[in-house]
C-alpha cells in the first residue's frame, strides 16, 4: 500500500493540494505578540498541546513533501533528511525544521518522564510556566519554524492565490 501511495500520490496534484491545505489548519501556538496560546479552559487549562499544536505540523510537512517527491520513508526525521539530500526543500529550512522538531520531541519526552516520575499518566499537555526562560525562547523559535514551513507550503502549492 505504501509503495502504491508513494507512486501515485505525486501524480495527483489535486490530492497533494488538499493535503497541503490541511497542513495549514493547525496554527503555531503563538500570538501576534509572540506569547504562548494555551488552552483556555477545561482539564488542560493553561497548557500547550505538544502533540497537536507543536509536532503535528512538522509531521504533516514531512509527509506532504515525501509524497510529492515519491519518498517511501515513514519516519519524520528520515523523510526530512531525504528531502534535503534530494534538494527538494531548501537546506536551511530542512536544518531548522529538523532542529525544531528534535527540540520539541525532547521537551515532550522530558515532560512525559516527569509525569511518570510523579506517578501520573503521561500526556502531551505542558504548562509553559514550568519552563526556564531559555526553554521558553527556544520553544518560541521552534514554533516560528512552523510558520516558516507553512509559508513554504503556501508558496510551493500556490495557496496564496485565489
């Protein structure tokens, strides 16, 4: 199935364009003034959803361009590496994307390990107030990369045009 999809997806611009539009639905959790946008109420009030709002845009980006270029790899970092090696995405964007994704995965892992150590069930909801100033700055920079990859998607699939 993977081989079939990899072979045929790249031939169907309409499919890739819809997938590209879908990649733009999750916005980075930063306000105009670069403050974190956290959950407003409920069980996860004042937290960031590290999976949905942080990691999914990177996974979607890598999947979209892997399909566009017939790359069969399923691991996100390997997809990004192959996209860079093939010259399909600018090297600086690949480097920043990989670094941001790895940082976010590390933040998520540290968060989940802390929950396990406290005897809690691990989840993806982290309170940014628990981060150091350096971690907050780096997290904001990683979220800025989400904006860059989404701009790249808009450009490559001409989604800014009517």
